[in-house]
């Protein structure tokens, strides 16, 4: 008797698992346009009828809404089967342990049924919409990831407090607001940063760059090339000796510590409107780079 009941229970559970789990897996193939994805049920289901097409919008939600009462019904059927088996075991067994096992099976069946009904009733009491699956609002989203090229940034614009003159800057290098620039533009840079701060735009950056630093940057951005003016560089990087940074006449600006990467950055918009009056102009291909002539 015990062996027969175990086989029945196993088969019923297996059928239930295959029915509930296997059907939604068909939605995986919904994007195959040349295949007929319509699934025909062995018997009609409430709200679904005899077929299920996963390519129809929100059809999966309709399926889940229909399967909830079916699941409750299956729980009822299983509970009845277990109660019947428990009753037969109780009546046919002459051993006390056998009768207790039958009673335990009946109690477990009733408890399982109450658990399933109680879960449904609890969710329905909290909010009936919890049991109403609506997937119509889920739409396909296209995500574009744009990788920014390694830029000539603040860290690569090595600052220096050396006051000695450099090529292109006979006045020597000075420092203001954490930025090393040629003394010929020092006061203009200081006044511009003060004005930007008053406007809520907190600028910082890197200015003067040594020959060694420019060479290192050229190697990094141009696949090791330091001599060919037409070499492929990403981003474009001047040859050692040709960069305005080496003259202290260019600055890579950052906004609140972050390099200005786009032309819609609020600080770029401010600079674009006001930097010209302080003698600084933007290199159009690099929103962070400003120099005395836009180079």
C-alpha cells in the first residue's frame, strides 16, 4: 500500500512540475520570426482557451493570471488524493504506527491545502492587484555604451612650481589656484577661476607639462610614436615640443574634480561664454582643453 501511494504521489507531482514550469519556457523562443510559437493545451484553460502564443504582448501575464486558480485547483486535488490515501492507510492498517502514519498524512494534506489557500487569501486581502500580473508595460530597451577614449587628463598634465622660463614662455611658470601656467596668463586664469566659482562652477585642472611628461603621454596615446605628426593618436596628442601645455599656455579643466568630457557640461557652457574674455579658447575636439589660441 505504501509503495503504491508513493508512486501515485510522485507521478502527480511530476505532472504538475512539467505543466507549470515547462510551458513558460516557450517564451524564450518568442523572437524567432519564422517559427510558429503557438502552444496548444491538452485541455482549455480559463482566459486562455486552447492555445498560448508567447509572441502576443502581455500573453505571459495572462497565462500567469490563469495559472494561479489552476494551481489552487491542483492543490485541492492533491489534498483530496492524500486525504483518501491517508484514510485508506488508517482503515487497512492494523498497527498503531500505521494508523498514526495515516492520520499524519491527512493532517499534512489539510495543512498544505490551508497553506496554499491562505497565501492566496493573504495576498488578495493586502491588494488584489498583486495577483493580477500585467507585463504590458515591459518593452524592449536599447542600451548604448560609449567608451570614452583615454584622455589627456589632469593627472597627465603634470604641474610644476619651477619659475624658470620655458620655450614659448619667457616670463616663466607660475602657479595659481592649484594650476601651473605661464606667468603671462597667470592673472587672467586666476580672475577667470574666481568668476567661475562665483557662478557656481568650481574649476580645477592641469596646465604646464614637462617635455618628459609630454613624451610619455605621446607614447601612451599614439602607440609609442613620438616623431610622426600624422600618427594615429587617440585622443590627438601633440608631438613633444609642440604642445601648448609645455609652454604653460594651455589648461585641461575639470568641473568639481571631474574632467569636462562633454559640451553640455554646465562648466563648459560657462567657459564657452566667458573664457574668451580672459584670453582662453577651446579646442573643439576636446571639451576640457583650453589655450591662448584654441590649439
